[in-house]
């Protein structure tokens, strides 16, 4: 059943990524396959944008969505491909490495992404946000509550994380994928806000 669902999700994402299916229609089809597959609100645009980028793509996003719909399910690992996005910034590279490492661990017990070194998944997300007015937000969020992260984070901190490039749905997907310990986001925004996310 997992392989069948993954294949159907992949097909919908392929059609959306190639422009043959509108984002709204793709979201409705995903929701028809399983209630937990449908991104909500503006998240549709962000999720499908990830499916269109070379370093994520339909297969990886389909795997994350399928794992979200059917927790604990297994599917055959996808062999790692060569980097295909020249000039990618450090943030996207860190996110990609974290997602690939999490998938490797979930599928066959390996950890370490591109480095191939053993390890364990993180258990806590450390959030540090300091804005230009001196407001400081520091908190630890258990990854077991990843699905509820957008509601547990202070609105100002969540807004800063979104301006740094991770919207609510993308953040939830990333945290639900059992990321390895390490920094997954570090950004200095134009308004002077500093954002740092670390998996511990």
C-alpha cells in the first residue's frame, strides 16, 4: 500500500512540477488520496515549489508526504544523486543534507547523509531568534511535537523563520523527518533579525 500511495503522490507532484496540473488541483488530488497529504493554505505553493527544485524534486517530497500520511511506513531508499544545483546557498545545502540523512536513517538505519558517518536522530529543536528591537526568543521544542511546531512557536519567531526561507509546512515536514543533530538554519535578515535553528 505504501509503494502504491507513494507512486500516486509522485505522479501528482510530477504533473504539478511540469505545469500540467494547477497547484490547487494538485492539493485537492493529494487530499483525496489521504487527508494528511493535503497541504493547507499557502503551504501548497511552498511544497510544490520544493517539488520543482532539483535538490528536492517530486520523489523526495512524495516520500516525505507519504511518511507523514503513513507514519512508520518503509519504502526502498532512493540512491543519492550528484549535486545538480550550482551556486546553491549554504542554507539549502544544510536542509537537503539533513533531509537526506533523515531518510537514510528512517529507511535502513544509516545516518550521516553525504558523509556516510553513523549517528542518531535529534530529539529537540533549539530555536533562537533576536530581532532588531532587542526582543529575544529562545526555546527548546521536542521533535516529537514537530507536527504542532507552528502553533507552539511564538508568532514573531515563526514569522522570522518564514522570512528566512522556511514556511510552516516546510518546517513541519523537515522536523518530522527525524533530522540529524546539527544546525539547520542560520540567517541574518535585512531588518537585523537573527534566526538560528539547531537540532540537538
